[in-house]
């Protein structure tokens, strides 16, 4: 996913390793800029505003480890 963006979106770049690949792009919306992160495998995506991104910097590595233990939420019975 490279090249010129459309609809207020800058060109995306890819970050990946042997476990995951995501496409990241800056998207301009009516409410300001957002960072769009899309999982290449599932197609799931999220738009994060600057405050949400800043909030990530306040977290500890342990939080991310806990999030990765159940990446799609708690198991349902």
C-alpha cells in the first residue's frame, strides 16, 4: 500500500516483522488529523487522534504484554 493517498490521506507505509504487518497512514478528517493503523492480515483498523497517541506513551511495557495475552478481548464461555 504505497503511492499517493486519496480522500485526505497521505501515502501509507508498512511496518512488519515475522509476527505482524501493519499499514500506517496519516488521514485528514473533518475533526483533524488521525493516524490510521490497519492490520494487513485481518483488515481491522483504528484511527487515533494525537491525544490517543500521546496516551500510548504513558503506558508501561507490562500493559502491552497484558493486551497481547488476549488481543481480541476476553474469551467467551
